C-alpha cells in the first residue's frame, strides 16, 4: 500500500484525506471493516477495503501460516504409505531370494 491520500465512505459520508499509515492503523484496530469502501485520491474509484493489498496484513499473515501448515502435513500420510510399501517390497524380494537359494 503506497503512501498517498485515501478517502473512506462510512454511512454514505466521505471522510478523508487519510494517510496510508492512518488507514492501516484503522484496519489494524478494527475500526475499518474489510467491506468499507475506500479510494485513493479525491477522484479515484471506490473499492472495498479488502481489495487493497497490504491493508490487512495480519489477516494475510494468518492465512499464509494456515496454508503453510495445511500443506506441510497433507503429504505425510502419502509418504508413510509409500515407505511402508517399499519396506514390504524389499522384505518380499529378500525372502524370495532366500527361498530360491535354500532349495
């Protein structure tokens, strides 16, 4: 989010200008909802606050951590199944080899 003037529409009233830092602080405090309309500059298009990248960084970080946690453990059962299959295949191959040598 760049440092420029921002405007916020609350209850059909336009408020601003606000600095980027002030807008971010409002988001961090919870006084700016993700659904609040904001715009950059006095004549910019209105967009919902959730579309402003970096405005809600704590939510981005939480989501990134949850995705990382989900992905890091989702492959574990598959890896264990493959390891078990490999051990079984080696055991079968070894026992077959020993049986052929014994007779």
